[in-house]
C-alpha cells in the first residue's frame, strides 16, 4: 500500500475516501491488503498426490490439501477429464460433469452387481419412510403411474393392431 | 466403518464397510463423529443438481465429534478433544483466510476456484468425504475445529457448524439498521435462524415467506416474526409492497436457493430441465420486493452455471447484493456467546434424531417434508452407546 501512495502521489486526493473501514464487505471481510499479494502467500506443507485429482484450469497449481474420495474412472472419468479442459465460466465444463454424474450412476450400479451386491432400490430411495408417513399418497401415486403406463401400453398396442390391419 | 453412500439422484444407502479415513497431511485430524446433520443444501446433492457429485461419496458438512488421531504438525488439538468442525475447510494462511473469508479459502479445493473446500459436498467443493459417517478426516486441524465449550449440548454444538453462522451471516450481510423491515424467503433451518438473528441487529419488523404451513407456524413461534404462505397471498411481490406502504423491504434475504417453488417457468427450466442452475424464484421475488437502494443478502445455494433473474431491476433500483458462504470460524466466538447466554436456542429446530444406519429414510423424510420435518440429525451407533 505504501508503494501505491508513492506511485499515485501526482493524483490529488488519490485514495482519500478509501480507508479499510469503507470496505464494502465490512465486517464480513477484514481488509488487510493481502489481496495485493495475490497468490504469493506462505503455504503450508503440500499433501502428497497419490491419486488422480482433477484441477481447475483457473489454478496455477495443486491446492495444499484436497479430498481423495472417488477418483475419476471409466467412461465418466474420461468425460470429467475433458470437462476440466474448460474453465469454470464455461458450459463446456459443467454440462459434461452433469452427464458424467449420470453415467457414473450406471457404472456404480454395474459395479455393485459385479461385486455380488444387488441394491435394494426401494430402501435406497427411502420409500420405507414414505410408506410410514404418506401411505395414502404413495398408494395414490402408484395407482396413477400404473394407470398411465397401462393406458400408454393399450394405446401403443391398438396403434400396432391398426397398422398391421392396414398393411394387410 | 458405517457411512452414508450416495448412489445417484434420490438414492443413498448406508455402507457398513467403508474404509476408515487416514491422516493424509501432517495437519489432518481424524474425528469420531458424535452428531451430523442433513443440511438443506445436502438435498441439492441428493437431487442431483450439483455437478461433479460422484456416486460413492459420503455427504455431511455439519458435524461434531471426538478427535481420535492427529497429524504430526497439529498443535491445537489432541486425541480426546471434543470439537465442532466448521463446514468450510480453511488453510488460515491464504490471502482470503487472512482477511477472515474462511469460506473462500484458496488452498482447499483444487477442482474449482469459485468455492472453497467443503466437507462432503461433491468434487466441485473439493472431493472430501463428509461427516455422515462414523469417522471423518479433518484437514487443517489447527485452523477450523473449535473445542466445544464444557457444558454445551451436543445438539447446540452441531448447529454451530453451519445453520447458526449461515443464518446469522445472512442477517449480518443485510446491514440491518434499527427499525428496518427484513423479509426472509424460506422457512427452512437457515431462514428460521436468519429471522431469529435479524432481531439481534435491531430489525423493526421480520417477515418470512414460505409455502409449508408447519414451517411457517414454527418460525412464527421460534423467531417471533410474521410469516406468510405465498400460495395464499397472491403475488408475493405485490403483497410485500402493500405490507411496506408500497415502499419495499429495507433488506431481503434469500434463504431458499436453487430449489425454490412458486414459479412453473423457473421450476421447469431450473429444476426439471437443468437449463439454469436451479430455480431462482426466491431471488426473483427478493430483487423485486426490496426497496430502491436496499440490500439483498443471498445465502441460498445455487449451481455454478447461471440463473434467470431480473438483473435490470437490480441496476435500476440500485440494489446492493451481498452473498457468501458463511465464514463460520470468524463468527464462532460471538455465536457461542449468543448460545450460552440463551439469546439463540439452536437445538429447538431439531425435529428428527435418526440412526446413521437409517440414512436413506432420513434423506427421504427431509426431502419430501414428511412428518413435519425441519431439521434431522444423524447419530452414529458409537454415539448412541
């Protein structure tokens, strides 16, 4: 900050209304001038990188610490690696990540079965609680859904029958 | 160990054989979880709205526990300490942490720059496992964790990791002046706490808007405020203009975020089709309800892409927008005092205490708003013994 005052001393009144008290984000931010040091602060020891960790291309380096859960793998991992070639300001970053999330749901399901685990989808969706607290609503919704599926099946079957008759 | 395991949108389960966490950095600690909460923002993950939420992850950024192991450089904690752990992971040495922006740490999340590391909140927030488990790794153990004051109820302590600081900071960012009218959108745990805390800043009138009657009833009693159902008041913006002598609220707080109800257009484009980063209905109403020159405080969580909001009205009305993840560590000394002195009673918002093993039911109850749920906490088996 001292250097800035020297640098702008030819501009009358430079910085006169800018004491830290008027920091717009005060008191959420206790202005210290550290912003002007940018990323040149003293860092603590680096966490060893033993797994693949994707890093935002808006960063010049790995952060001091990071989470190590679920490293990228499979098709979803390939998509994630591509996504990280785009900045956080780009849809090219976020939309592929959502796609990768959905693909990894299927990959995880396949892994479960491969490992001899058959997920209890009823339980995983918390439907036991739904049965306990909203039994009538659950029955009603189930009847509506079954009814809609049955109606759609009947319509499709009828169309096929008509098409078959017309082709005869 | 037992841990929550995300399997995909609306699907979670309890794993019984997840490997226990280990020290990965000299300033790590391993904490045995005593209480963890499901946060409203965990539901955004649960609903598949946050990019880079990988199946196999364990959620949970609100937790307390007992330190069982520390890394070689940890000096402030020792095994046996009971700690509350802020949801933000902060290094304490970057430019942002030095300025007490502990929610904006630059050294805890390699996968994004816009958000610091958060426990159990997707790889977009650093890829850390969270506290909905028996054990959790806590990085920067000398910086974030706070030893729980003796005599403090664990249920109060766990709500000091996020709910109370976020609600408090929502009010703080509003720069509420004595006599101000404060409108809060959302009567979830954060909105409830923001309403309570608005009085601490001298608000003259506090109004909460939501659509769930049981939550409106709760906030009326808990925060001694007015509360209205937007489904029964017509146009909420017009209602609020009339309620403020056609002037507008001095301060509006968005405590809803990306899953707001109330607008078919926002719901379809934001929550169903993901064409925007969630539904911005509450934000829309807040911008249009605040007075000219007023302040809009945002603590509701939105995705990283973009949202349909009337930015032209922000300009024309000269609105100041303030927003951030709560800087929990900065606020803790003050908030611990508020809790110990009885000015805030966090545990009163807890409606459900559910075994960790029943995490799927807990998520469904909270997500579907069953059984008058406001705030569920998960209790691991070792903490029930």
